[in-house]
C-alpha cells in the first residue's frame, strides 16, 4: 500500500470524514433550485453535496490504487423523485451513495429503486451522514460503512409503506479498504426483469405522476412498484417525468385529422369507432343501453339512421373508468346533417363520473356548448345542432387533468349515401 493510500486510510479509520467548505455549499445550493417542490430541492442539495465531496476523495483514491476513474450519469431527473446517487468504477463496481442527516437513523435506508431495478442496482451501498448544521468550518460528510446488494436483499428489512430496504447500522462494514479488496467480485443478487410498459401505459403514468401536486410520486399506492420502476428505468420516460414536473414538457401533437362523418352513411368507421349495432351485438359487456331512465334519451339517438360510438378510457386519475361517446346523424338536406351527441357510462357502470364535461367546440377551439355531469347522472347530451358540408367541429371530453378532443367534418353527403 502506497504512503498516500496509507494516509487516506488513516483519514477514514474507522469512518471516512471529509470537510465541506462554505464556498462549496453555496455553489451547490445555487445549482439545486430547479426542482418541483421544497422536498425535492433539499434532497438534491443533500445528494449533490455528498456526491461532489466524496467524488473528490474517491478520484484521489482511484489514482493511488490504480483503479478506473469514477463516472456518473445524469442525476437531476433522478433526484427529483428518489434519494441516492450512483458512481461507476469502470467494469469493477457500481457504488451507490445514500446520504442522510446526523439526526436521522443510523441504519442504512435504501430506496427500493436502487435495489430492485436491475439497471440501477449497485454492488456496494455507502451510508453517508451529511452534517451541514454544524459551524461553517465543521460541516462534513462521514461514511459510516457500506453494505453489498446481496446483504441488503438477504438481511435488509423491506418496508412496503416507504418502499425502502433497511439494514441495521451494526451490520454495516466500516472498513472501506475491505470494499477495495472486494472490487470485481459479484456482490449482486439476481433480479427478475421489469415488466414492459406500452407507450399508452407510460403516457398515462406520466400524465399522473408528472403533476407536481403529486408530492411523492414514488409512493403512490395506486401505481404498483413494478410499473413505477419500469417507467423510471427508461431514460426517455424518466427525463420526460422530470420535465413534466417542472412544467417544461411540451406535448408533441400531430395535426388533428378530422373524422369524415359522411363515411358513416356508407358504414365506414375510423379506427376506434364502430356502429352502435356492432358494439351491442359484440356482447362485450362494455355498454348497455337498457339502464333506467336512459331509455328516454336513448330513443332520441336510436331513432336516427346512423350512429357511431367510441369507448374512451378516462385514465388512472379517474380510476381507469370508461365512458362511451355516442354520435347520431340525421340528414336534413343534401348539404346539412343534424347531429346529436351523448355521453354514457361504460363497462357495467350505472352512472357517469361526476364533473365530466362534454363540450362542442368550433374549428378554432371556441366553446359553443358545454354540459357537466352531476352525481348519479346516467348520461348527458349536448343540445342537437346542425352541421353544413365542409364545416369542421370538435367534441371535447374533460375532467380534472384528463382531456380528449375528437375532430369531425361533413365532407360529402350525397355521394357517400349511395355507395
């Protein structure tokens, strides 16, 4: 062991203690203002003080020990939602720093993400106390010991409420030189792969968890950990989650294509739409007209010659409930169609969710008509309106953060009717 390494070893025997200068604290505080709430901001501050201070020491240790220089990835999007940072030592090891404050428990408390996400899991986990409340010249970080991934999985106590693995402080290995001797050894338990999220599933989760009013997105009980982990482990989705929570995400929207209602007279329906008869004959159980007082309103739309329907999932925030958007068409003249729009509950529900809005918009997005559901509404409908050939209109369904808009146009009536 070199003289310099002997000196470094004495510095942390039994605990590694490294000073944090006031200048460094102020610099890092200025760098950690860009987070969605006070908790995330302070979490980032604590982690960056810990990481930057330890990296300075670790780089010198790696030089003295002829080890690969440490590297880190993007951390801002991670620190928005979870405690801890990871350091890679080439192909030898992955080290995860878990900072805490001196008044916290002496146990090592590791968020489940760092243990059960295969691409995040470390070989070694360092318990680091960050003392920033002391006198300015006494602020420091202290590494009180480390544990291996296998140790956390076998001896750590998993707490479901906080999604955390807790290892008692007395079980930590204090000697970091021992960690050096173990570099390159397999210290990880084998982990099962995460589920694959579809683009639609990921979008729903991002819309929900990207709302900064959801203060702790990692602890939402209605989102299973496996889904959360799959979302977080994808770089693109994790960065989008951060941008959404910061209010910087701009939805990539494709130009809206208007549904040509004149095709419905020829029994041609766009993807997602079908005739009412086709849905009722499918015996899917997704929709049933024969529900109480709805029959009175249904007669209005069932009496028209053409009826199209679309089932719409309202998303996680509204309990994954579905509604059925029903559009009925009656020709008035060769150039004009009378239109009736209704919204019904679907998937066996008797009532619409309250506070659902159904609106008729102009081509420019101006609200022309709007109705809102109350508690125990079995359906709702817009006043009947006429639409001339070539006129574009929109139907919008919205509730809280959920919103979907369908664009319609009557391109031709006579030609399509006689196909």
